[in-house]
């Protein structure tokens, strides 16, 4: 129960790591590798899940909203080829 209180903060930290690995690191390294892409996707999913299971409150709502946008983008990237094949 005590850990649930801090899960929204952990979620925001994971999201900030996602920002660093997805946008700042590729600029200095000239792109990401397959391993880097897996790490970025894992950070997105972990950020959303920790926000989802955190204790209710304003910080949880903020963490869910912030981490929902990359999750929706990932779902769109998955569904886009399926919709392209159906048309």
C-alpha cells in the first residue's frame, strides 16, 4: 500500500527517461538501434502501467494523461498497417 503512493512519481520518472532515450540520445548517437527501440517501447508501456496502478489522486491523473499519448501513438503504429491492408 505504501508503494502505491509513489507509483505515479515513478511513472513520471519513466516518462522522462523515455523523453531522454527517444529524443535526446538519438541526436547525439545518430539514431537508435533495435535494442534502443525496444527500450523506448518498454519505457512507454512501463510508464503507463505504473501510472494506471498508482494511488488515486491528481498526480495519478496527470501521469495517466502524460503517459497515454505515447501509448496511443504506439497503438496507431500497430493498427496503421492493418488498416492499410484492409483497404
